[in-house]
C-alpha cells in the first residue's frame, strides 16, 4: 500500500491552536499573538480542515471547549512547539518589548501627546505604547490602563507630584469672528461677542481677573462637553473660547486663533499622570511626559505673561 500523505499544518496554525486552548478564547489569543480575533479563528478553522477533525466545540453559552480530539492533540502540539523553541538557532536574542497602555483625556491626547510621541518612541524603542481615550466629565477611564492622564483638582483628584501641567487660561478667537465686530479695547468688549461655554472650564476665573466679577456665565449657544470641541467651535468662528494656552499652541502659532488680551489666569484644574501599574515602561513614559509638559508650561508662561 502507498504511504499515507503527511498532513503537516502550518506553524502559525499550531501556535494559534495552542494559544486558544490555553487562554480559552479567540480574543485573548489574538491579544497575545498580536493578531485579530478573526485571524486567529481562521487559522484554527484551517487547522481543523487540514486534520479533518473539530478541535473545539463552539457553544454560545459556554464559549470554546476542546473536543476529545483537541484534548489528545494539545499535548502533542505543545511538545512539538517546545522542541522547536529549544533549538539554539530559534533562540535569537532580540530586545524585549514592553506594552504600555495609556489612558488620556481626548484633547490632551490630540493636542499635546500625539504630536510629541515620535520623540518618546525614538528615546524608548522597547516600549510599545497603546493609547485609549477617557471621558473627563464622567470620570470614565480605561480600567486596563497602566497609566492615566487625568484632568482634575489638586488635591481632590491629583496629588501635587502627579500634576503634569499648571495651565493658563485666556480668551481665544478666530480672526474671522473678530473681523465681524468692532475692535476689542477692553475685556468688557468681549461681552458683545458670543462666549463659548463648557462645564469643564467656566469663564468665572478670567472674568474676575479682568474686573468683570459680576458677569454671569454665558447661557446661550451650544454647550460643549469637551475642550477640543470648544476649540473647534472657536476655530469655526462660532464664538470666543476661554482656552488653555497649552492646547492651542499650534493654532496660535499658525494664526488660526488670536489672543485679544494679554491677561491669562492660572487654571483651577490641571492635567496629571496617575500610575496604576509600575513597570520600566511606565517609569520611562512618566519621566518623558513630565519633561515634555515642563517645556510646554515654560512656553505658556512666556506667551501668557
């Protein structure tokens, strides 16, 4: 009789099968293998087709469980993988990469963090950064984050050592909006323009410093529950934003927003960094981000003095 054909599966399929059997789901295996859950499922399905055997029972209520054939096959696969891993030529040394999950408020991420990330990646190539966004007003962070960039009060939400940036606030407007109104000679002239409003940053601190303590908060127009949306509305000439100088650095430098008055007041809430899980990557990121924010803060002080 002719010899039976050998049905060797791919190494990728074996790795996918072992990871799914160990973690219990396509999703968990995908995270470990840096693939999508769909790609892992396809590799396992291809392996089952090649073996002409189902290796997992797929049950909506119980998830994935090994079939009898899967139970028999798993230790054989693990033994084969162990032999391959033990070969000296397969033990090539390479720099270990450490994943760092960072949760950030949206506007800080877009305006301050993302533009500066190439510098962090160049200085710390071993860190694999994953950035997620939180919802500041609802205080909903990422439960799985290693470090969190938070917007809060000191000391209620942040310890002094956690503060990244002591920001300054000043009115900013698009040139197109200012062109529609008489020149602004005094802070009181701002009251003739629409003032953009957000619960994250009331106008009261700046109005007090400008001698307009009796002026109430604006109560007309859209209410933006995001500092980035407030900046976007200002850029669209919809009104004047009481903005953080740190978040509008590029727009000011490019002339898309202007600062009608030199008066800038300290923000009452600050951005801070909270570490949930200590690691070398988290320590490196914290040191880099604090240094970056100190440079931004120094720039703000000169711009808003």
